[in-house]
C-alpha cells in the first residue's frame, strides 16, 4: 500500500485478475454489446466464474470479503473497456445495499448469498414517471394486509428491469407523511402482481436494461420490509451515499479508457510529418485528460477508503457526492476530448471513443443528476461549522 496505490497486495492481485478479464474477455465484446443492445448474460457468466460479484459481500454471505475500494477498482477496470459491463457490478452493489445497510440477519442470510455468487441480479427502484430528482414525490403505495404488504404503482428507468431477481423498492406506507411516509421493501421478481413493462432504447450503456416495473396489487411477505415503516427515505439516502462512488468509478473507467486509447492513437497517427502527439495542442489535451483522471482517482479512492473504515456521517455524504460529480464530469469532458484527438476517426463506430462519449453522458444523470450532487455538497458545506480564517479582517 502506498500514496500512489492504496491497494493491499491481495487487492492488487484481484485488480490484476479483473484487468486480465477486462482485456481478454470483455473488451472483445464491447462494440457488439453496444450494437446489439442486448443484455450480456455471457459477461455475467464470466463474472460468476471468476467470483467478481464476491468483492461486494462479506465471507459469511458467500463473498470474498466486502471492500468498497476494491469494488470501485473493479468497476473502474471493467468500465475502461465496457461501461455496460462495469455497470453490472455497480448495480449489483446498488441493489444489494438496502439489504446490507438495513436488512436483518435473517434477510441478509435469505438474499445475500445468491447475490454474492451472481446467481441473482439486483435492482434499485426509486424513480417514478413523476419523481426523479424529487424522489419523495413518489406515488407508489404499500399497505399492510395481514402478513403481507400489497404494493400498487410503478417505477421508471430501472436498471436491470427484467433481468434482476430482486428489486429493492420504495413506496409510501403513509402517503400524507412526505419523506417520513416512505418505506423500503425487497420485491422478488416472481411476486404475484409484479411485472416488467417497456425497456427503453437509449443513447449509451445500451446492453444494460432500463425499464418500467409495475405493482398491481403485488403481494409480498411482511418480512420483506427493510427497516421500520417510514425509514425508506433515510435508507434510500444511505444507499446513495455508498453507491454514488460506483457511478464515479464507471465515469473514471470511461475517462481513463478513452485517454489510453487517444494516447496510443496520437502516438501513431501522423500529420505534417510527425505523430499528432508531438503537436503541442494535442499533447496539451492528452496531458489535461491524464491529469483529470488522476485527480478524479484520488478523490474516488479516498471515498472508498472512508467507507471501508466505517464512515457513515455527513462527511461521507459530501465526499461521495463530490466523487460522483467530479469523476463523471471528467468522464464527459475527457471522452469528448478523445473523440477530438482522433479527428474524423473519433466520430465513427469503428473506433471505441464515440461509444465511450455516449456512455459517459448517463453518468452525469443517474443516481442523482450532477445538479443534485452540487446541491448536496453545498448543503453539507453550509452545515459545517468551519473556522473562517479571515473573520474580523477588512
Ligand atoms: C439509463 C438510466 C438508468 C437509470 N437507472 C435507475 C435505477 O436503477 N433506479 C432508479 O431508481 N432510477 C434510475 N434512473 C433514474 C435517474 O436516477 C433519474 O432519471 C434522475 O435522478 C433524474 O430524474 P428525472 O429524470 O426525473 O429528471 P428531473 O428530476 O425531472 O430533472 C430534470 C432536470 O432538472 C434538474 N433539476 C431537478 N431538480 C433540480 C433542483 N432542485 N435544482 C437544480 N436542478 C434541478 C435536473 O438536474 C435535470 O437536469 C435511471 C435513469 C436512466 C436514464
């Protein structure tokens, strides 16, 4: 472990394995996944075979020992070559976190082992047609009826819709109570009254499914509620504090993958008698791209270490939003610059950077848009009781 590489020796070994899988098994599939827009079950199978889902879970639940830092590194390495594949790990974490942070021992034992092997995929269902950024405006409801909750309503833009076996769902148990009326539930895909609607065609991360899910008098056991009634909003926010860095990692992977590709291209493409990398304007772009990636990585890994050290306070909320914000803004800037470095070749599908640029855009939108991240960061800054060194001056 060093300032430059905070991973332990064992974690570096796992990163090496992920890099090999990414370059040998995933990279050759990336363009095809984008073109076919089909969910890559073969990639899930590669993850299962190599125990990659295991990095998200403790050994007692069948994982290899939960590590947020290693999870971020895994998502980053996969996203360097295929952001859809990186997202499979990020959403497995997003969909599992509700159970990890608010589940009882019994719920953890019931759900986590099959998520740890990848036998089951998970999803997180918060957004509705009328409530995205303003998630508390949701209209889905849950009513206790004997030993069961009855859910009604629908969710939109749910990643892994149709491929997940378990959905962590937020619904109002007290529709008049605002935030305090929201509760969280685990809904299994075979629950009566649960169905999957339209899967959206989209700009990027095309192999990932994004779709509607519906609850039509959907009955689930009362034991599937996470936390107490009314805890749902707090659980959703605790999940996002821990999952947003995963989207940062997806963004960073895209940015680094695009930088590496542009560098190699600029080394060999010649104009005016020399490699374009030797033209100062291109060299300057490459230097800026690399610098942004390194700065983003520093922030991201810091948050990974904070989570691993058990930090759950407002500092984590702020740093997690900052890592998501910065890494994903860098992803958009750097992938756009990579297209520019490749010139006309950057714009055509034979080269991967146009896909990376399309994939990067969503990272600024989901798990809270980057406008929302800025609001979260500013809110936490205003709450802090900082010493103001210039007090009394002037
Ligand atoms: C591909 C994809 C996958 C997704 N996966 C999931 C998933 O798995 N689970 C899930 O629950 N959701 C998911 N989402 C939903 C996603 O999180 C929301 O789309 C996102 O939070 C924004 O909500 P919205 O689309 O309703 O936009 P709106 O909330 O309507 O926002 C529209 C615009 O207004 C801005 N805005 C809104 N409020 C404010 C404010 N107070 N101040 C400043 N600006 C503001 C926003 O930043 C945005 O630019 C996914 C979306 C997509 C496209």
